[in-house]
């Protein structure tokens, strides 16, 4: 993982983790990690990740696929990450 993540907030860390852990499934880039796995990578609590993901979804940076803990990083998020140099 990018060493710069130690200097950014948890919301940015979650977004970068989602982006860096995507797999191609049915022609879509999907992050298959569940909230506990994301929390372990941040590191923070699962409830904090739940809150952050809700904010990212509400703000249009992430989409949830079938409510099964599968997350898609949106073009809007890629633009933000590009500006932050997390291409």
C-alpha cells in the first residue's frame, strides 16, 4: 500500500483501499473486501468503516453492488484520487 496513506484521513484510506483491491468481475471493477477486512487494512473499527462507506456512497464516490459488500469506485472518486496523486 502507498506509504503516503499514513498522512491522510481514514475516508481517503478507505477509498484508496477499495481502488487498490478491485477485481474484474462480470466486466466491472469490483472490490470484494468486506467491512472487517477494510477495517483491518485502514486500521480502524468496523463501525467506522461502515460510517465512512455510507458517506462515500451518499456522496457518489462509491456504489454498492447488490448489498453484498461489493463496492465499485466511481469516476467521481477516480478524479479525487487523481488530484491527490493516488492514480
